């Protein structure tokens, strides 16, 4: 090694953003290992590299002691008389032991250390870059499939990200070299380097796409309060405005619904319902069931259940195909919903009140008394019969809803 090596390390420091001092320290540690591996590891060896000229030396380091009688290990200690008058007990005595043919080993070691450090620095750069993009959107090209998992070459042309099968949308089909926009779900450190995990099914993807399309969200005028999504089918987004003169729903929809249409196109035609968030829970639940019209909402806060009353002709619309609308509304609001028609509201209310009273007055089970055990068993059988009746009634109502839905279509 010489001054040219020092210049090369300085250039690496500037181009790769790797500390010059850390490169030299790593090189010194690697040279010590190489020396011990090739010339014996008994001696307490150290290696120093001149920061200006690049010259290196291998030293056998020993600790100076007062008298030879105090020496426990001659390879680690040396008496003051042998070291010289300028040394005091406790000082280090370094003796040059650089082998004549150590230059070739040093050159090979330097190359290996530099390559390893560059590789580690590149891995750190990738990890830091995509950690900063966590929960954001990135672009890439589909590279290959392995066991239904998709691998995407990101736009830096260096990083290959993973789109797991569990984070793919069933209706979406991508071919090799197709462009793809995905959500950074996670960034992990592995033995093979950083792993960027992507998602097309995350609710965060919809949020980022809407934020990109709506300037009012970027300006912190409109805020997304909640999202509920069934990937590939439908998404409900609750929004609110921080300024009364700005319509949050209208801002998200855009002129002729162009903004939300762009988001839907990016999601391969997924339907997106933008609803108005409300601080009042009853109003929020009513909004969440759009496009169905809600006549009334009764909240049972102790159980987190909302009894929602809708017009008879909109019962199937409120529930949605295969229960999708009410399922998304429940996830959006965080409340369980019991949907009932206007004509059956009184009956549903009475039934629910009776169930609540039965649960509240149900006697505690005393395991020590057989009579009470038998009473509880009999009560459980009655409950199972009631559940069966309720299930049959529910199936009957669902069949009516389906027939009504197909008739309306």
C-alpha cells in the first residue's frame, strides 16, 4: 500500500459516502487477522497504517513491567531494563515484526475489505432510502414470480422488492416487465441485504393515491379520517374539512369525479365511496352506509352495537351484495351494526332489548350445586334453539333480499 491507495480511499469516501477513517480501521483489523492466520497468532500483534503515505507496519505489543520477576507471559510483558530507560511500567513496548512477504497478503486483504465495505455501505444506503419511504408509494417493473410471490425491480434499477401473494389483489394480473405502483409496507434487514416488502392490498395505498390527487389534502385543508377496504372490490373513505367553506367530499371527488376516477383507474376499477366524516356517531354511521338512506340510528354504547333503521325498499341496498356495504361501514366506524327495515324496527328493538335484559339478569353459575348446573344446561339448550330460530329467520330474510335485488336489477 502507498499514497495511491490513500487517494483511492479518499475517492471512495467522496463517491460512496464511506468514512475514510472507518475504511482504514477495518483494513487494520483485517491485516491483523491475516498476519495471525499466516504467521502465527501467539503474539499480541497490532497493525498501523500511516494516514498520509499509506505505509503500514506490524508490531508485537507488550506491556512494560518493573522487573523480570514480575513477568507472567514473555509474549505479553517485557522488563523495563530490556525495553529501555524511556519506558515506564505500564507503557506499551511495540517491536516491528513486519514479515518481508507480507505485502502481497496486505494487497489482497485491502481489496477484500474495500469491496466488503462498499457492499455494506450500499446495503445501508438502500435500507435508509426505503425506510424513509415507508408507508409511501414507489414505482417499479415486474421482474419475475416465485411461488406466486412477485418480485419488482424498483426505479433505482438496483433494488429488488418483494410483493407477497398475501398483499396482491386477486383481480389484478401483471405480466413480466409491466409497470407497477405499490405501497411500501415494510423494510427489513436480512442476511442477504435489505428486503423491501410491497403491497397492493393495503388501505394505505388508497390513502396515498387520494392524497396525490387532492391538493386540499396536501395543503392540510382536507383530512382523511378513516378507510375501510376490500381489495379489488370496494373501499370506503371518510373525509372531513378543516374549513367550513371547503366541501371535503367534493374536493376528493374533483370536477366531474375526475380525481376519484383516477384513483379507481390505478386500482384497476375498484369502487371508492367518499363519505363525510362526522363527530356525531349516529350521523357518521348513517353516512357510512351510503348510498342507502338511513332513517334512524340507535346506539348501545356498552356493547358497541348500533341498531340502524332504513326504508323497507333500501334494506338490501344498506346490507349490500353479500353484506359488503354493512361490513365496510362497520369497519369504517368501529361499530357492529344491526340493520333493520322501518316496518320491522319496533320488533327488532323489542327483541334486542329482551336479549339485553336476559343477559343482564342471567344468574351466575355456582359450580358447587348440581341443580344450578342442570338449570344452566337447560338454559343453554333453549339458547341454542333460539339461535337456530334466529338463523333460520336470517336465511329467510337474506333470500328475500336476493330476490328483491335481482328484481330491481
